[in-house]
C-alpha cells in the first residue's frame, strides 16, 4: 500500500503539469516503466496512464463540486492540456459533463 500512496502523492504534487506522465512518474518512483506498469496494474487493475488520469479527474470533481471555478480553469489546474479532452474524459468517468456536474453539486 505504501507504493500506491507514494504514487498518488507524486501525481498530486505534479497535478497541474500536463506534461507529467507515466515516464516522469516512473523516474520519480525510481522504477522502469514496465515495473511501474506491472505494480500499478496489479494493485489497481488500471494502467499507469489511467491511474494518473483518474487522480486528475477525481481532483477535478472535488474542485467542481466545491467551487464555481470555470471548467476551463479546472481542466488546466488538474493538468489537462485541452478543455475538450478534459470534458470527454470527465464524462466517461462520471457520466455527465463537467459543467453539468458542477451545477448539480452546487445546487445542494
């Protein structure tokens, strides 16, 4: 479990950098890409890139649920290079577009 906690904290520390990817994570955690792939896949059932994307999207969901920051800015804050890709990935994970998610959460 320590490995996953370290991986999550590394991704979170670099969350606003769209260039933070599997290569950089494997360097930061001192493992080869293949070892990183095996270990993350074994512990989460996801690839390292899915792992990084999921952390970014969960942070985005928290930002959207608790603030009225524009979707474009949230996308940038969590390291998505384009708002359109962010919206597509967000909808895949949460079933709604980010603006819709934000509106529903802020109503409560």
